[in-house]
C-alpha cells in the first residue's frame, strides 16, 4: 500500500458529498465567481457538424443556430424562443445545460424553422449556421471551454496561484525537474490535474440531499426516499420551508432531522437523525397545507400520499411509496439515482487520494479507458466504450499511454452491469459500497430509477492558462462533457462551496 500523502481537508459540506480533501495544500485566493455574467464565459465544444443552409428541408428539418446568452438559464431561453416562434417547446433541442449567471455560447436546433423566422430576444445573439437531420442531444457535447475571472481575491493571489499550479502540475504527472518553475510574476501555461469529482452542483450547495434520496432508492426504501426529499429540513432553508419539512417529518413519526449535509459521516451522509417508526399522524392534508407552492415537487409527492391515504407505517417498499416518489419528473427521478452513483464515485476517489494511489497512471487491478479520438484538440477526453483491466504485467505500458493522454484510470459509477476493479482499487470500491450498504445489483430498479452504470475517469486533466488583469486572476481551460469547472477552481479559491 502507498504511503498516504499530506492532505488539506475539504469543507464540511463537500465532505458530506464525498469530497474529502484538496490536492493542493497551498492557501487559497478567496474571492468570488460570477460577480458579473461576463466573469464566467463558457463556449461549447461540439461534436456536431450541420449541413449547409440550402440543404433540403424535407431531409434536414432542423435549423441549427449558435446562440450566445447573457444571464439566461438554458431551459428558460428554450421556453422563450419557442414562445416567440409559436412552436412547441419539444421542437427546441440543445446538447448541454449551462449556468444562468454567465455568458454562454452553444448550439440549438429548431425543428421546422427557417432563418427568417428567428426572433430578436434580449440578452441573446442568435446566428443561423445550417440544417440537420436530427435535433441535438447530450451526446453531441464533447466539452466546454471556460474563461473565468475571480473577483476580490487576496493581495497574495499571484503567489498562491503559482503554488497551486505547481501542486496541480505535479498531480497531473509533471516532474519539477522537467519543467520551468512556477513564478508568481509569470505563470506559464501548464498541464494540470485534479480529482474528477462530481461538483457540489450535482447535489445542491444549500441542501445537498439528492444523493441520500438516491441511496434510499437503491436500498429499496422508497418510503425513506420520500421522507428525505419532502421532509428532512436544512438549517440553510427559509423558515417557511423548514416548518413545512418539519410537518412532513412529524407525519412520518420523526420529530427532528439535523441539518442536511454537515457531518460527513459516510454511514449517514445526510446527517439525518431518526428513522420512520410508523407512529406519525400520517396527516398528509395537513402537510399540504404547510408546504408552500414553491416546493411543487414535494407537494406532488405528498399529494399522492394524501390521495391514497397511505399509513406512515406501511411497508417501506410498498407500491404506494413508489407511486409517491414517481410524482416528480422523470429527469429528477434519474437525478436521484445518478446523484447516489456520483456520491459513491466521490467516496471512491477520495479514498484513493487518502491512500496515496496515483491518479495519472494505473496500479494493478485498475480499469482504464482510452482517449476519444474524435474529441476536439482542446480536450483530454476519455471514451468509456473502450475499457481494459490492467494486470500487473501491463502497468508499465499502460502508464506510458496515460502519460501521453491516450488512456485514463477510471472508477465505477455503480450500476447493475458494473464489474469492480481488482487489487487495491477494487478493495477501495468494495469498502465504499459496503459502508453505504449498496451493491451493484441494487440498481435494478423500477422505471426511470434503473441504471446499468458506467465508469468515469478519476483524474481531470486540462491545459491551464492564468493571467491577471487589475489584480484579478483569469483562468482559461477546457474540460470534457460531464466534468465541473468548479472542481478545478475550488483548488485555487478554497472557499465555501456556496461561493463557487
């Protein structure tokens, strides 16, 4: 077993979602992201080539447009443009959802729309590019290029940024003897790496609860999943929301739930006290009176409980609990399970880091994937359709592939088809699953909750450029689809997750 490294502990809210440490031990620069939308610029890197504008509309019914949005939520813009065009929202497609407080450039497809029909929308620049035979989907997004300014960083920011770059360059496999030293007055472009964590946005910064709902689902306990989502108040919530969730807990027979996501106990990752004992009043109509309209999904769940007059002591896996849980949209149903998988992945990655196992190269028993040969040149992009178990006699040769960006060490996003690793990596995976009371077969679930699983690279690698303008650092880098810019930036800021 490798010697554990000296590690800097993460924020408690991060530890609650499986992010235990920072790679860099250097102090952070503080500061804030998104002081203005112009401070957070995102440009999609697509794997999608439109046909010329004069292509036959019968064969190519989709109009492809490039849209630059300022301070627009992607879903809100889709509704706005569909309303302006007088078409169904279902005729608007895109590859990736972007943050609202940002300037974002991405493709949309508009079915059976002509360029002359395009509306003028405030805060949006819409440029027609061509036509396509199908609408965009998530698989068409290869990655994103970022340009991000950090406002109000500490005066020592240049020196601290240099220290963090040095640490992250080393984590990516760089050797100090082979590269120029990192100086505060001139930080050269560098290949850097960080653990490929699922960022806090995956779980929620104020009330990180989606993963514990998903874990309850995987344990075949939809009753507890409903309770955790509709009840289970967090200290960070408004008073009316907390009161409503307290009322739901009382209906279940629980008098108190601690603040969600603060203690980081992996056996109780939500920090939730108590268990459903069937002694609650089950007065779901009183709960509906207490739940404000803004909690529409919680209301939908509880409404189904009221309709069927479900007793709080009904068996935890009774179909009535599943019926209530399925009141939320299908994408949120999938998100619950995906968040549980993401939490387990984060825990596996954190334990690998704690034990001092490498991220830039495999050890015996690791499963690696190879690079996506079709990805844009800016990206170090893995292809999860091409994986291979690394036996002891192949560690050296696969390590060389990893050093050249041709292969990546992976960990599982656990599902029914997951094959765990061997050696010490497999030991870590099994220990994390055992601690959570989960095994791969548990993800054979009804409807949208079912998941076969996949794998994900454990290291996030990118070419980083850092400049300073009026004392504020600006970071430029590109990441493959599914990775989080804040996972890289947290190493530099070392701020509370809510500031990211």
